[in-house]
């Protein structure tokens, strides 16, 4: 059994027991959260697809950790113009473990 959920502007295919790295959520470590934007639930040959979300669909998860990803360096350069710009970015994330799928 698996589900497709939407969170943080992205879609994730999750199953019970999966560890997933998603965009940062405002929840403490060890807290239980509910992802209610469920797009699809599949259980064998039985597939339920929402329009766009399933009514009554819910995925529960436990927050494992918060962190920051590796630094991405952005370099902008224009030749012969004495223009050079260097920017860095580290994205915040939340690690979750899927504990249940309902719907």
C-alpha cells in the first residue's frame, strides 16, 4: 500500500515505514503530524485518485530530525564587464517516517 502526498510544493510517493526528506515543517522532533493533501492511494489493484485531493485521505508521520542540506554555490559572471557575483544557499529540511496511511 502506498500513497502520493503533496507538501511544500512537491509530491512524494510514500509507504508505511518509509523515511522521507521534505521541506521544513514547524513541528518538534518526535511529534506526530498528519499530511492531509493526499492525491492518490493504491492498495494492490485498488487505486483511488482524488480531484485533486482525496476526501478522508490522511497520512500520519513522525518527525525524526530537522537539518540543512549541503551548500549550493551560484556563480554569475559576465565576461569583459568586471561583473562577478557569488551566492550560496542551504535549504532547510525535515526528515519524517511514515507511520500510517488511511483513506
